[in-house]
């Protein structure tokens, strides 16, 4: 039947602000890969289409090549499988082909397998309203209650990251050492360690996969004295410089890592090249941590951590949650970040004192208060930072920051 896989966003993508201000929900990392990469395994060699909010079209097309984005006109006469981009797809429970049906979990759509005859009966004309179209389809197609892991908040990614690392490593075909391990490096449980091409592990480094696998991608350099405990993923082009990396960490591409991190996800292009602790946190792209920046990830009462999501306090029901920090944000030396803090996009935080639990996007300041971070200055600094990593800022990148500035104006 040659059904096409379509990955879509629903309204709960907003629960993942500030990260989904600058990308679709399915581009978030959990484990070794992004949610999109996991879902795409449903269609190994078939056509895949992505749906996102219209203002994210440019950056999504730029970052995920060879995949059509919001191609409504191209799909009018096709048979489609829609899959919710919040799905943490670790178990093979959804098939590309099969009878028409809609899989739900507690009323929320996980997937919808629809034929072109059904699609022609629906208002299939706005990429921002795909969820509404699928709820229309529930009136005419069989609905099936299923087991599925639909992520609700960023804290869920922290909760599931270690398990996702283990499952992703099991699904990856790569094994063994393709890079260079210097004499004096120590690998514990080496059958659970993969080291990619052109990566180097220097003397005095310890890779301990006793409690879970370690996946080192290509062109990574790990300098002493570094200890990495599995499960852990280190992305392409990253440099680890004398770090203590505890279990449950996913470090995206082209990061600079030192100090201590634990149970945290770095989306990519993060600069943490100094001492300090980041624990049970999700960090966006192009974030820079000043020396000794430290997160608290545990309340003195050992109580459940609450965070602010879209202006409301949400109970994570977890006792360890650090910080959620949006793209392009920077901290000054000695910044202390409170338990369960949320910091938006393109903010500049000064050290001294403990940060507020919520800092809006495009904020500038510290314990003496905040003013607005100028949009033109934020765009220019982002350009400089990106060029330092060999990435050219595009018109789409600039337009995105302008849009996020407008979307978050009420927060400030």
C-alpha cells in the first residue's frame, strides 16, 4: 500500500516550553537519538513527512534534510500513518501498514492509520490543525485503546532518559572501537562500549559501562581526568575535558563539557567548559555556562519538585529535578540555579545569589532584577557564538528568534 509516515505535534507541545519555542516537539533528544529518529524507525525505507507549527517550518526544513515538512498538498491522495511527536517510541508496537484505526491512550491520539478515502472527508488543509483533523477522524474510524508512553513535560525526559539510552544502544548496530584508545585509558565492561570513527580516548580516562552502555559518537575527544559512567551518550564532535559524567546523561553534538553532570540531557552545541554541577536538567542548544554555574536538583525536604510551565506550577512527582534552560541562554560565573528552575530563550543571567524559579525569555540581569535583553543584540551574539563552532547563522535562524521574542513578550 506504500503508506507514508507523518509525525505531528499536538497542543501539549506547549508543555515543553522553552524548548519547543524553537523546535518541534519531536526534535527533542531522549537517549541517544531524538524522538523523531525513534519514530522514523516505523518506516525504515519509506517516505516520511513532518508536521509542525507554521513559524517553525524554516528551521525544521533546515535541520532535518531530505524530509518533507508540512506537505499538505502532496498528501491529498495518499494513505497515511500519523504518529504523535510526543511519543517515546522504544517498543515496536505500531505498524506502518494495516487496517484503518486510531490508537489512543486515555483519549489522547497516539497514532492514526488512515486511507485516502477517509482523508478526503476531513478538513485537511492547515498544518497547525492536524490534531483537530485526527479528532474528526475519530468519529468515522475504529478507535483502539493502547499502551504508549506519551511524554507530558520535560521532566518526563529526565525520568526516562537512562532507560532510553539502554534501549537505543540495543537497537544500534555499531559495536566495538573504531576510534583510538590511548595506553593508560581504562574501559570497564568494554563489550557495552562503542567508540566511533576519529574519536580519541586519552590516558587517564575511565569509561565505566558496568551499570549501562556508553556510546561515543564520531570525532569525539575525551581528555583526562575524565570519568564517564553508563548509560551515557556523547555526540559527534564533542570535547570532554576533565569531567565527572554520572549515569543517565545524553550529550548532543559539538558540546564542550567539564565539571560534573548527572542524569541530564544537552540538546547540542552547549558550552560547559568549567567546573560546576548540572544535575537532572534539560539544556537547549547554544547555551553557555559561566565557571562554577551550579544547579540544585534536590530540595532539602526531599519533597516533590514543582516547576512553572506556561505560567502554572506543575508537580513533577519527582524528587530530583534541576533546571530547564532554553536555547541561546548564558549564565555568568558563580550562577546558582534553584531546584526546578525554568529559564527561557536568549536570556543572560548574572552570577550572585540564587536565581528565581522562572526567568522569561530575553531577560537580562540577576539578583538585583531583570530588564529585557535587546532582540538585535541577542541575534548578533547568537551569530558570533554560532560562527565560533563553524555554523553560519541563516535568515531562518534570525526569523525564529524574532518570532520567539514576540511570542514571549507577555512573559516579560
